[in-house]
């Protein structure tokens, strides 16, 4: 957890039950949390709140996580923003693509308990 | 739920592939190429037969052409003789004609060279019996020697040889001879008289030394042209008979005549025999040779000329008539056509097969894509709700929702564990599906096997201590391997967790690693419940669980060992088991050092 201004986290997740759980968890831990339900919304929200970390789901309607990464441009425009790709799919091709586009971590949602998620967010932010 | 997954699995991943294979053997492609083959062969046969038939036609045409040519040649030769005679008629019409003027006339024609076949060219004088004496004296004057008319048997009109060229010993002896005395000559002479046309005699013998004639009979012909008194009426036979004064004649042996006709003709393989009248060896007028072929083709042509019938008989073999290439044409056609049809057959089959392959490939790709989609969907749809539960229950358990009573915590923990189990099951099944779909690729790296083993043991240590089971490692200190670390870890962890599951408190799990030759042997031995001998074969099968006293208490879909074995097989290794019910089990992983 940060001391000064709380870090801003954008959760991009189409499944309401999960995005609610994650935002509740992260808010409890003291982060400023914004939520988007698809890639397009994510771009808008990202412009608004300028997050330091994005928890990005891959399979979403309207615009997928991969397309979001392409549009968001982590290599130049938004260098420095951390992205944890968070998915319940384990398609190697997608994972590789995400890393290529600048993602920092990849984790399977099913394996991450709340505590593990928090640890991961913390370590990623300071990396 | 397991049943449903099993069915889904079977339907999409196993049977479809089999079905695909069965219907696509290349024998199904055969009909079209075979049809093509038969069609082309049929066309070829037709073409070859047509060619063969046309060869016959060509041969017949060739022969016909030759026959036509020969007929013209013969005709024109005879016609030229007739013209010669007509010329003579002109001279013989004049009252002043004598042997000298005749000789002069004849020499202008250069008979020897222009008409080499002509034996004699002369004039007959037609006299009544009462005029014979005065005729004799006239002739004697002309020839400056006594001339007699012989024989004297004729009581009607005589036709006496008056002039004859060339004047040889033999021919001059015939001067005064009454040609009417010989029936064959008389017939022709009188026909000429009656018809006012050139007449050709039947085959006859020329007047020669009788002894020679007997030994060497040479068939010959004499051609006669009538000479009438000038300005006489010639409308009827009687009038002509009244008006007849002389006959101009040419004589020639038939052999010489026809030889001169066909001089320069190329008879290559064709044998011509000409018969005067009927076809029999007696009446043979000309022969170019005898056909050696016992079964030749024969064609005949009858020719009517100047009152005589000649039969041209051709004997030939097709081989001689047509050129070699012409003859072989039907065979060439057949061979080339057959070759072509087979080439076409193969080409068609090959192109159909490659098209089939491509379509199979495409369908396999489609199937793979569908499988991928299914896998992705399954993983997402199955995992999402379970993840939700994990987060919320997890948050309560991990203190993010305020205090909980120990009992609440205990219940929630049980719920959380149950959910974790579900997530594991989903994971195993999906992994299984990937293996079956052939989509697991080994990601080989160099790593230390011993290090991995020790790490896994450490991870399970907490669990082991809680269950009061002692895990111990014995074996080589370092083991460099080139393999998929993630997979090997899965295998080892599976064996280790099984050992812990099926061992009672106070029990012991011994992990040993050794290098035997070029193979690593990793043994996980426990002194737990063991596996009965009759159940051992079922251990590594998919979806089977051995019923044992512990089954009710422990989790597991029965995919663990099946998966582990598969993963080891992918590494060209294996897993073996030694077990005794009630004593314990030892699972040994075999991994080749180099693959």
C-alpha cells in the first residue's frame, strides 16, 4: 500500500460478480479504483483517471483486452503504466501477445486468492 | 457433471477425428479417373480402328489408282497403234501405193524406237478369187520377183499380205499369204470390214518357223484397220463389204506390247497378270512376275478394247502397297492413346487426391478451431463463477469483511476448499482435453531436477506436517535435465500429494532419485493403504478411481495419474507402480537423460 496519494487502479472486467469483488477488495486495501466493462470503456476511463495500474481481463465484448492494449499503447504513450493481465483463459497465443504489447504480469483469475491479488498488485506497482 | 463432461469430450474430441478419417480414403476418388481412363481408351481404340480401316481404304485407293493408271496406259498404247493404223489407211487408200512408198512411209515413224513392241506393220489386199492372178502379177512386178498367193483354198474373198515392214527374212516370206485362211485373223479382218472400225484379233500365233513356234509359243495380236474404196457408201454392212479394198495391220507379241506399256512402272510388291479373254494360264497375255506371298490380296479389272476383253489381275500384299509408317499408324495411335489415358488417369487421381487432402486439412483446421473455442469457452464459463466464490469467501476468510466467529470461519474454509477442488478439477479436465487434442507442446529447458523435487517437497511440507507424515529425500545431489519443468513438476506433485493422501498419520513418504545408465529414476514410496494387485492396471486409466477406504475422504477426479503418465510419455519416459494392499505403494518415474 502506498502512503501518500493512493495509487489509482483501473479494473477492466466484463463479469460483474468479479469486478465487484475485485473493486471491493482493492478499495478496502486503500486504492482508488475505477471500473470498466469492456475495452472501449476502459480507454475512456483511462483517459479520465490516469491509472497507475490496470487489471485487464482479456475476453470482453465490444473491444477485447488485446485490442485495448493495442489502442492504449504501453510502449510510448502510456509508458510506466503497469498492466496485470488477468484472465480465466489460458491461451498461450493470447498471453504471448499481451506480453508483446507491454503487459507486466499474467495471472489466471482462478488461482489468485484475494491476498495473492493484493500482493501481486503491490509488487507490480513498485517494480 | 463428470458424466456430462465425459460425453462432451467424447463427442468433440475423439469421435469426430475418427469419422473424418473413415470417409476420406483415396479409394473414393477412383470413379472419375477410371471413367476418364476408360473413355480415353475407348476413344483411342476407336481412333486406332478407324485408322486401320482408313488404311484399308488407302490401300484400296492406292491399288485403284494404280489400276486406273495401268488401264489408261494400256488404252493409250492401243489407241496409239490405232492411230498408226489410221495413218496407214490414208496411204493405203491411194491407188498408187506400192512397197517402196509403203517402206518410205513406215520409216518416217521410226517404229523401232517409237513402237518397239510392233513386230510388223503392213497392208493386206482384199481380192476376189477371180482377181488373184492379176494381183499376183502386179505384186511380182512390184517386188521384182515371183509372188504367189497362198494358200489357195479360199473361195470367197481373200486378204493377202501385200506390204510388210520391217522386211526381214521371216516377214517377207509372208508376202502373198492369205490371212483369211486362218480363222483367228479372218474374224478380226472381217469385223473391221463390217464395222468400219479398228479391230483387234483374239490371241494368236505369229507366222514363224513352225518348229520354233512349237517350242516357244508367243501369244500375239494383230490389229486391223479397214481401207475402203474412196467415196463409197459405207452405211450398211453390205455396202462396206462391197467397198473394202485393203486392210492396214500391226502385229505384236502381247508380252512385248505390255512390257512396253508398263516400261518404267514401279511395281514394287504388286504383281500384274493380264489375260486375253478368260483368266486361265493359257490365255495369259502378260505377267510381271509371280507373287511369292501365298495369301495375297487380289483385285481384277476388265478392259474392253477394240472388241477384245483383257483382264488385269493384280496380286499384292498390303505391306507392299503402303509404306511402313502408314502401316504402323494404327499401332502408334493405340500405344500413344493408351499411354495418354494412363497419364491422364494418374494426373486426375493425383489432383483429386491433393484437393481431397487440402479439404481434409481445412476441415481439421476448422475442427481444431472449434475445439479451441470450446476449450476457451469451457474454461471461462466454468471458472468464472468459481472465481467469484473464491474472491468473496476468500475475502471473508482473509479478513477483508470484518471479524468472523471460529465456526463461521471453519464453515467458510470448507466452502473455500470445496471451491478450490472444483477449480482444480476444471483445470485437470481442460489440460486433459488439450493433451487429447494434441495441443500440448513441450517447453523444454535446462534445469536441476533435484532442486525442483526439493522445492515441491517444501511446498507440501506444511500439509505433510499437519497430516503427521514424514517426507524424506534421498538421492543424488544434482541432476541436470533438459525437459519441460512445469510438466515434470505437475507429475511429481501429483505423486507426492497422492502419497500424502493415501498414507495414515505417522506414515512416511520417501523420495529417491538415482541415475541408472542414461535414465533417471525418481521413486515416491509411501507406507500407506496401497493398491490391490487386481486394481493396479486401472490406476493409469482415465476417469477411474480405485475404491478404497480413503476415497470418500479425499478429492480427485481420477485424472491425475492418467495425466501424469501421459506427460511422462511425452518425455519418452514412463511411470511404473509397485504396490501391495495394506503395505504401501512406490511410484517410479522414469525419465531419459537425453531425448
